[in-house]
């Protein structure tokens, strides 16, 4: 049975492309879960959407922490019945205080591999098999819209 509204989780969503993805999904009628490592920043980012009458809820999520991922999975399952769409936008900066160009290739590769593994586990944990893939075309169109908006 199809749930309405569909639930979309966006990681790293308190600014930039993640925030714009939340806006676009909420305007299309999704129940949006805006996540950020810092709960207060997430709440501040979600507030304007809520004031506009959009369905956006913020939660803390650290994609590098398995416990944080599992906790959010349980909360979302209890509160929303799961997630229909997962947008992995969170980024992990390899070495704070250093330019990306100064980071040793081995360090960058190790971090990128770890990031991929964490994101894969996150997708595995949060995406519900019965719904995965249904909204791929809609998300592709949304992604193109967000990229065009950021290019302006």
C-alpha cells in the first residue's frame, strides 16, 4: 500500500545543495527529513520551510557514526513508517584546516573509501526494499533542477 505523503530523507541538508533539495522535495509534497550533524543548525534550516507550511522535520545525523544511523532508522520507522526516498548529500572533509589540494592522495583515497562504505551501509539501513527505485526518474529531474539553481 502506498503511503502519502512519501517520506524523503536528505543527509547533510542544513545548507547548500542539501537544503535546496529539501526545498524542492517539500514543494512537491514530500514529507522531508532534513538531517545535519548539528541538531540546532538543522532546526534553524528547517524553520523557514515550516513557516511556509511545508512538511519538513529536522533530525541530527552523523553519517560517520553507525549508532547515529541506526538510531535515526529506528526513529523514522516508528514515526513515519520508514523512508521512501534517500538523498545522500552529506560530505566528509578529509582534514579540517587543510586545503583539499594539500591532502595526501593516500589519505584522500582512504577517506573516500570509508565514506563510500558508510554511505552504502546508510542506504542499506534506511532505504526500504519495497520502495527503492520507484522515484529514480523524479529524483533525476529534481537533481537537474537543483544543479541549475546553484549555477545561477
